[in-house]
């Protein structure tokens, strides 16, 4: 198979707060060359790099807000998040866990640092990824997948480390998340000097975020902590080598190639659908959730 070459390495933009509980660097869609069309079906990637939150009796976070037309995927590396939505989903996302919420036709959602964790404070590190839904599924029934770290498929790479599969496939093994279109999402946890080889179709939009450590891609491109690698849409296979113990989030998805019309918390295909979303939200059709 041909090598999937690096198109660009993107440094993290200055951090900003979402609510008072998430200090994030936005890569998708605001970073150079990482707009929604280029990264389709991935329409947002916020990265809360390591940040120490002081102890607080009142948990920090984001109050009630609506979503429609896509899925939110929250990956916890350090810290704990407690969340609830108007469709009845909710729970605690602990270290190593993933919350996969399908907003689809519409939910109200809130997310805060978990109460007991907030009282202690500590290092907080998370990724939130938004995955667009195909037009035919945007108005489907909301659902929720709580994926514990223990439920992820682990591929042991021996002295190289291992790969945790959240969604999609690696070396013939499949992750537990159910997706509406072909999406691969996994953590490569590599020991110093360890290498993993990945292979995805050339047409899939593919990237890697260095969560911990320092890596070399395809034996030549060095990538530091908190940097994002965008791959070309040519070739299928690439390698990641850890120059020190490293954690790398790998994302790869088949583009939907449909119109994208975003407005705030709604992502639809056309302007008229956004207007309808606001009307439905304002008339209570997203249900009720106490703030």
C-alpha cells in the first residue's frame, strides 16, 4: 500500500474557555486548513490540554444548551465529567472513558466537572469531537453510548505498546462505538521507541493529535505534544513512532460529501433547517433539562 503522507502539522491555537470548566484549543474548524469541509465528517475538535483546576465546592462547566444534527464525543484523559441530557442520557465520564452522545433531532445538554472531583481539583485533560450525521439521520431519535475504558477493544503491540479502539477498526479488531458512517477513533499508547502502523482508505479524512509525548510520523516528520497532524488524501498507510512514552489520538472518517450549514449548537445541511431548529428549540421541542 502507498504511504499516506503528512500534509501539515498544526500547532495549538491560544486557549479559550467554554463555560468556566473547559479550557480548550480549537483545531476544527478554526485552525489553518482544518475547516469543516476539509475534515468532513469531523466538524469540531476542542482539546483541553493539561490544565490544573483549583478545588471548588461549585463544579465548573457548561450549563444547559441545545444540540441538533450531529454527535458529540467526549474522551477523558484526566479528570471526571458529569453530564445530563433531556433524552435521559447521562452519567460520569471517568479517566479513560468516552461519552458518545447522538444529538440527532435535538437534545438539551449540560456538562460539569464531577462533584467530588471538583472538590479536590487537579489536572484536567479532555477532547471533545463533533461528528456530523448524514442528512438522512439528522432527525433520528437521540441516543447515548457510555463507553468505559474496560469496554474498549485493546490491540497489544507487545514491546511497542498498545492501541485502544473506540470506534472503527485496527488490525482486524473493532471498537464498541456504533457510528452512522465509517469513523475510526482510537488511542495509540506507545512506549518510547515503539511504532504502530495504521491503514485507512485514501479518501478518508485522517488526523492525529499528540496527547502525550513526542512522535515521528513515517520516520521523518517530528510532532510535539498538543500538535495535530493532518494527512493527505493519497495513500493508505502511515506509521507513528514514539520518541518517548506517548499517547496519540487517531481520527479517520469517510467524508459525507453533503452540504454543511452550521450555526452555533446546530449543524444541518441548509439554512431553512437551522431556522427550524431555532423554532423547535424556542417552542420547547427539545424537551426540558434543569440548569
